[in-house]
C-alpha cells in the first residue's frame, strides 16, 4: 500500500546525503498521506545509500506499525507527535547538518543576517531545550518552539524542519544549513549586527507574496 | 526565438551549482542578445537542477515579458537596470556564495591580499548599501558601486558580477568566491596587510596585457 | 587464499577517500579472518584509487608475511599488536581525517557535545601519547587508551578506530570525524559546555539497546 | 613530438582540479623530458576542464617556443629558471590551494605539527619573498628558498612544488594543502607547539628509508 508515498519518502531521505546534510545513518525524513493520515518514515539505522522504497515503514499517527519489515526510526514517536499537533504539517525532516548543529550545541538562535534568512524565516531560527531521544520529548520541543516557522534547532542534537510535504521540509533543511553556515562564518570574525525588524518584515512579506512560480505560503 | 541564447543562459545557470556557488533556487544568470537587445534570464524559484532552455524567460530591457511560460527571476528589474545603464555589459550573475556573502553580511570590502585579486580586480571588491529585493534598487546599488570592476557585494545579501557575456560573469563569480575564501581564512588568524598599491597596479596592468590567449580587456 | 577477505578489506580502504577521510596514500584499513586469525591489510604507499583486492597483503598476527607481492602498511606491526591484545577486535581503520587530526595536534580530547557523540562514544574520545611510526608503539598507545571505546586520537598524527570488522571501523571513523568537526566549529566561537554525565549515560544506554535494526553492542 | 610527455603533463594538470587544488584557469604543471631537456607546460589562461594533450606547449629550457599553437603559461620563465638551476627536478606544479595560500598571504611558514609533515618535509614549509608574475622572479624565489625540500609558499600568491616528475609534484601539492589545512585549523583555536626537532628528524629519516614500495628518496 501507499507505494507512491514510500517512493517519495525514500527519495526525500536520499536527498539528504546528496545535499551534504547527513552522514552515515543519522537523520530521517517522513511524510503524511493526506487521505489516510498514515505516515511513511525511514527505518532505524539503515544507511541512506542502501535505502529502497520497500524499506520505508508505514505507521499510524500514534506510531503503531501498519506496514514494513524494519523497525521505524527512533524519532518516529516525535514525528507522530508533531503530525498530531500540527494538522498543517505534511512532511518532517531531521538532520545533523554541521553548521546548524553548531548553533544547537552552543544553544544560540541563528540570527537574521541576510535577505535570504528574512525571506525564508522572517525571524531567528530558535533553539529548543534538551530532549531525550526515543520518545515524544523531541516532538514536544519542536511543537513548543517552531510557531509559524519551518525549522528548529534541537539543543545539543541537530535540526528539525517541517513543510507541506517531505520535499518542502528537505528544501527548508537545505536553507537552514546555508543560513547557519554564513551566519557562523560571519560570527567567527566578531559580533555582527542582525537586519533590523522593519527590513526583515518587508522582506518576509514580499517573499510570501512574490517569490517563485506560485504563492509560497507559510513554508520556506 | 533566441534558442541559442536560451541554451547559453541555461548552461550559465547550471554552472553555478556545479561550481558550488549556489544552493536550492537562489541565484541567477542572464545574458543580453547583442543584436536585439533582449535579455534571457532564469525563471523565479526554479531549481538549477530542473532548469531547461525552454524555462529561460526573454524580457526586453525594461523587463517586459517577451517570451516564456514562467515568471522571470525576482531580480529581473535589477538586471535590466544594469543592462540599460551599462551598454558594455552582456552578462550578469547573482549568487549567495558563502565567503563572499560573509563579507556582504559584515559590510566589509574584500581586500587585495593576493596577486590573483590584484590581477583580476585591481582594487578591493566593494560592498553596496542595503537594497530591497523585487524592484530596481539592487540594480542601482550595483551600478553606483561597481565602477570599472566586475563584482560587487550586495549588503546582507550576496554577490553580483558582470561580464561581456554570462560565461565571463560566471567566471568572475567563481574568482570572487575564491578571493573571498582565502581572504576570510587569512583574517580569521588576525589582521592581514593588503598588497601595497604599487604592487597591485603593476599586477593589474600586467594581467590585462599578458594573461591568457588574447587580451583580457577590462573584465575578470 | 582469503579472496573474500581481500575484497572486503579493499572495499573498506576505498571507502575512506569516498568518505573524505583520507587523501593521497595515507591511512589504511585491515580485517582479521575469524577462522584462521590471519590479517588482511593495505600495502604501504599505494594510492586508494589504484588499490585492487590482489594488492591486499595477508600477514599472521605477529606481522609475518603470509601472502602478497607488496610490502604491507608501515602500521602493520601496530595493527597486529591491537589484534593480539584485543580478541574482540575484527577490524581496524587509520585515517588523518582533518578535524579529528586537529584535536590530535592540539592534544585535546573530543568532548561530548551532542547526543550523537553520547550515543556512539559515551565519553570523550581520548588522545594518546606521541608514538614513533613503523613499530608497535602506536599499537601500544591504542590499546592503553581505547578502553571500551571505538576510537582514539594518536597524538600529532591522526585517528585509529576499531570494530567487529573493517566496515564497522570505517563507520566509526566517519562518525569520529563528524563529531570532531561540529565540536571544533563550536569551540572556535568560544568555550562550550559538554553534556552532563547523566544525559550522556542515559543516551549511551538507550543507544546500545534501541538504535538500528539489531542490538548495536559495544561498537560505534 | 613528445606525445607521451604532453599526455602526462595534460593528466597532471587535470589532476589539480580533481584534487580541489585549483579553480578556473589558475595554476599549472610542467615536466622535463630527461632525454631532450625540453619542457612541456600548460598554456596560459586555458581552463583545466577543456585542456587536451594537443594544447600542451613545448619550450626549451630557456623558455623558447619549440612546439604548440597556444601561448605557454605566464609562469613558464620561472619554471625554466628552476629546471636550469636544479638538474634533479623533473616536474613542477603551481597552485593557489586555499589553506597553503593563507600561509602565503600571512607570510608564515607552515609548521611541523604532524608526523605526516615530519615524514614528507622534515622542516617547516618556507614562505618566499614577493615576486612579480611573468618573468623569472618567481623562479629565483623558489630556488633560493626550497633547499632540499619539495615545496615553497610564494608570498601573497600560492604554492610551488617540485618532484622527480609532474606526478610527484602533484602529490606534493596535495600533501602541502593537507598539511596547511590541519595546521591552519589547529592554529585557529590558539597557539600550537610544533613537534620537537628530534621527533621530526627521526620521522623524516624513517620515512625516506621505509615508506612505500620502494625508497622514497628526497621527494615528498
């Protein structure tokens, strides 16, 4: 069942190492099927390179196994928590991308230093509290910090992004890392002034209305 | 119409991710047709990977749509502003390449620390003022700061380069990033002395006369 | 003889440049045959790119040549020392991966700053004393510092990792570098607080029991 | 004439971008034919990607054109100066590899911080004085600073390496950059103690005698 969804989620997972956002087996992408509400997610501890659509695990929104031979990601309960709390979310991505993880380690928000960050996020990307892996604690941190944004930095851990679907969450994960990288590199040379809030608001409003081939909406 | 130009501009855009200068959908390249004065430019928000010659949009020098099914880049009005103000410019490239963007964030010119920078630019690469995206404001900043150079850093945004054609502007964008990177890395270890102006002038004069298989002219 | 082992060890060696962990000819991977106790190892000074299964050298656990036309790695005596001292070790990898080598140069342990480091290592990755290349001295430093971990930083030199087999040691080498990189980048911006020991212990205990498709055991 | 040499030198030039040591058209490799004393070198301003064996230019040891449709590298006079002064040199490589160039910009020798640097160089990699491009001045700086080493940093410019042939000079250029990178990264975190001279001498002596499949000799 849900063969197309499994293929989509497999592709989204494979896009992560291709974009340099993950290494080894860490990180994952999931997507919710709008009709059934079922969720397709990466299995635990399988390398991105070896991953096939058949490996993708289907769970319900409470994390109960529906289909799949492999154990789902250890972050499944947290993905499900987010999907239950946020009906507008159709895709979730988790990475340990390096520069974003540096901000997560240091417990510092990624400031808005560029028009790109203003366009995409409209505010600093926030750091959550520390959460234990394996249960819903990560999901709770995501929901309580992400607001109307598309990304959070999980304290001492990595990044979670949300989107309409997995592909949009992958895109957000790519831009979080690009934003984190130029912010980090700038800060190494000394303190940097963020954009002022009027410039940020103007850029964000413009972006949501004008950028791309159709309205971007609230996602990145 | 202008099928060859559209292919050329498509190739120039695809050269940007291949050179590591852009990610996602940000950044663009355009080229002016010397005969008709029409301009071919990347569509807005389309990924470089998916881009085909058919996607390239043709506008006149005032930015009016001439041909194309897609909405042109949000930077089209600024490209057109530069083409109108600078009849010697045949190609324009915009990137958010990381080290150059760091100088743009910090509002610091890229100093002349190497013979390569002296050869190619002959002076520091300047930072413009902050400009709102979507209109001509970016174009005005480019024209008022670029002088006889081939590159500017757009404050809190990224890089614009110009050239005889899109390919030369891509080449300049590559060298801006290489120059920004070694400059940045040098500055991280502490203050660095730029080359003195006599050495810069000697190198720049030599380069324009001797380097390559034919005179380089004023471009990078 | 041992054709499959030679192929496995050749693949493990070729995985090192593919993962960006080695350059030129430096670095090596070996694996012990559980039945015969013989060890397959990279030849000395051969580039990873040119390496074929036929080039892999077979030695006994005292480093005596058993089969092979080429001289074995200069680190062979140290690999053998580890295999003799640690019957649980089936694979060894050595790299000069850049960020881990920085910690080795500075003589500083890699601290536990992330849940990933807590999961995989459960403690800082230690730096050994300085050891001369060519004899068993490196092996002695590895055995006296690695304890129940899977990686050590060899002072002013590089990284050694151990595993059930060469593939697991390669995986550990990949994660050591990822851990070193985010730790280094975090430390460049100023002092960083490691995870507290309760969080580390909780994460490590959880990881060994729950992560992946089967129990991970003591390796990384 | 010298078709094999032209192919070899073309390959050596193409190895430079493949190893991430050059970008655009900057940098070059040459090799001397031991029988005729003629030198094959890259043409000026041609991209590495487009380079073919037919493009390689043949000059005599005084830089006079012997064969080739293209203008030889602007560094040809300096390559020839080195070949005349050092009959033991069969290949020369020039790059602007990033971390080595940082030391060249800052005017600081690359210290011996690792066993690899001790093995390959046995002493710090020296920085020359500033030299104007286009004549023999660069060659004079190389010869007066390189001594029995295989690499120098040209002040505010880049790296020159020498070897028995172009391939060995490429290998040295790769290791210079690796050595520069870990040294740079280490120094960013604060002052670092170089290896003491006894350890350096021991490592260098061992390396020349034992490493690889045949004696390494004096090259890197």
